C-alpha cells in the first residue's frame, strides 16, 4: 500500500507567516488553485480512499482533490494540526518576543506545551492511532490512500511511518500541497518514494 501525504493549500495566514494550529483558517484562491493542480497530478493514481483533517483548510483541499479524481473523503480530528494555544495568530518572531525560549523548548522537549496548547508527543499519539486505523484497510500493494493534513502533522506522520524519532521534525520540509509518498510494506521497513513534490504548483 502507498500512503500519499499532502499538506493543505495556501491560506492567508501562510502568506502572512502566522502560526495557525487549531485556528480554522480557510484557503486563499491560490490555495484552491494549488489543490486543483495537485488533483490533476494525481489523476490516474490508484488512490482508494482520502482521509483529511476536519479543519477547513485541509477539508477544502481534500474536497477539491476528491471531486477531481472521483473519490470520497473522510475527515478525522486525528489529522488536525497541533494546537499551539496562545502562540496562534503570531509570527515566529512574535512568539520569540512574547514567549521567549518556549519555541525552542517545544522542539527540544516533546512533552512541553505552548500555553493552552498541545505537545509534540500528543500529536504523535494521535498519528499512531490513525496509522493503526489504516493498517486494517484491505488495500492492494499497488494501490494507496491519500492523507490531507497540515505541515507539522504531516511531518509527524512521515517520521512515524519511516520509524524515525521526533527529533528529526525540523529536518523535513512540507510546502503547501507538497506531496510525499511512502510505500508501506507488511514485513519490511517502509520506503520513502518521494518527499515534498511541488512541481505541479508551477504547472
């Protein structure tokens, strides 16, 4: 089985560099165009099911793709972005000024939470539950599922499927509608086929 992992399309807060987290921000017109371009890239790919975060930006991305390739999508809170609490709505620079040292600690200490937020370990627990769910699916080895989620959540999913530690989280980039493909093997280590493909955005 292949797992196709996609970050949602562009939002206004992406453009402004603001931390979104659990805030329910919708797509820009460009974000919708990105999703449509990716959908056209995925036409003909044997995707059996689409799973997405229930936050608007991921749900809308999944709906655009699903309508274009003729597949239904299922929303789940397990694929939500990390909740960043009081950091949300702020740029990285603002977070550093208002909450000095907290951001670096959040990346270093996986049990640390932003004020009113969620730790990396909590996100990982959600992702493990999601992986357990998809393991039970009866999908042929040459077919796959599409997962539409968020930057950090996508990274955690990639690390978990590749059996890599959370400490690698900052070594992965996941752009808007960036496509990562992992082949899940039943008796061997999973294989990273591609990481953060974005050439469809320029089409």
